[in-house]
C-alpha cells in the first residue's frame, strides 16, 4: 500500500497537527530549517528525519511502500514546532544514533534493514513499555517507534491497512494505532517487527 504526503498531512490533521499545511517538508520557504541543529549536542533535523525514515522501513509492515516522503512530511511538520515534544524526538533519535555508532560503528542509516531491526531489539525498544521520561528503551519506544506508528495508523492509508475503521479526527481514531487490528500487535503480517511483544 502506497503512502503519500497527503496521508501525512491527513495524519497530522487527525492528531491535531496545526502545522499541517500545503507546503511540504522538502519545499519549506526557508531553506535552512531542515539543516539546523537546534542544540549542538543533537542531530540536525534533516538527520533526525533520515534516521526516522530508516527506522520506519523496518517498523512498518512490508505491505507499505513510499515510506520516505510520508515520514519526511510528517516529521518535518512535527519538528517545525518549537515545543518539548519536538526536542524529545531529537533527543531520542540522537541517542539511538549514538548507540548505533557505539555498537555497530555506523549511523542507523548505514545499517542494513536487519541491522536496524536488531538495533531496536538491542536497545530494548521492541519490548519496552513506552514512557516519555523513562529509560533509553522506553524513550526510543515512545518518541521513535510509537511516533512512527502514530503517523502510520492515523493516516487514511495506514488505518485502512490495519483495519482501523474510525474516521480520522473522530474519537478513537488516534489512539487505536497503539493496539493495531483487533487489539493484536503480535502478528508479523499485521504489525511491524518493533511493535511485536
């Protein structure tokens, strides 16, 4: 199933993303927004998005295609906000990348798909309970894995893929991504590898 930038905009609208505008992440009027590092110790936003794309490629079901433009649009808009959540995403992705360097001598984006999947397991994000102020595993689970799942399952195409019937933007439409179809996130075919537990 093909994901589109329109899916990303719809997902942003469904979760209350006021930043969901017609101009896409790649077409910002200010060309330096994607390249800036908000803090010297954090990855620049373009590297954050690249890393999230690499994780999405192993977290999303294999039936999903065109992951890159979808994640770029969704995360580009999320990172445009100067709120605590955007900083937490940057911090979690930066930590994941640091661990990738330490354990595998390269960035997350340099790892093959099986290496990225293994890294998430090594970090513990495949089994950890999500917690925004928890351990590294819990934070990666919350701000990386769940952020990507939220984007997917709040989108029209992603919701259809896993059988979420709630119209986007209606009650229940934005939290059902956490449990997948019929409350089951244990199927390899239905759910992403990092979401199985």
